[in-house]
């Protein structure tokens, strides 16, 4: 009977200690973490190499359309030529919008393809970092409902360093 009472008293004290344990919270920005890391810089370089020229072509076409719009607005043409220019403007604007939508979709698809292998590495780095530093909870800044972050809780810079270290280690 004494043992049961002693065990129950010890159990109550243990539960109280766990209940009042210090809670450490970390906040990070996963997007910034990836973008600022070596992984992110490599992805940006690949994306620039693949999509820069097409983006420049689309910008030139947009500028050309803006010039055509100015010409139409100046009404420096006879009625028939003006109608032809308006039709040309509408067709080219529609084509540009379609091309731009396809361009954006291809950028997003390529970005997702390049980021996919990094995601598990980043998650492991975050977990290992939080365990090593004794954090109880970790939130991404993009978490809905997270409206206030006190100074000192953001560990993004430290996680960028840890992610770079993981890359160097070949993980």
C-alpha cells in the first residue's frame, strides 16, 4: 500500500513537472530559407538561364503593343487603316496574354520540379535544428492565423546556414 501511495505521489509530481515545462517556439520563413540558401541560388540561376530570353521577348512584345496603342490613340490614320490597326492590336494583345499565361505556367512547373528535392532536406534541417536547440514548436511565417511574432523568435537566418551546411555535406 505504501508503494502504491509513493508511486502515485511521484506520478503526480512528474505530471506537474511536464505540465510546467518551458515551451520554446521558433518561427521561420520557409520561402526565404530556400531562396537565400545555396539551393535557392542554384534554382534561381537555372530558372534565369531557362526563362530569361523568353521573358525578354514577351517584354519586347508588350512594349511594341504599347507603341501600337499610342499610334491608335493618336488617330493619325484614315478610317480603314485605323480599323486594321485596332484589329491587329486586339489580336496581338490576345496572343500576348495567352503566351504570358503559358509562360507563367511553365515557370511554376519548372520551379516546383526544382524545389521538390529540396523540400525533404529543408524539413529534416528544420526538425534537426529544433531538436538540437530544444524548440517545442516551430511555425512557418506563412501559417494562417500567425499574426504576431515577437523579436528573437525568427530563426530563418540560422536555418539558411543549416541548410547550406546540409548541402555541403551532400544530404
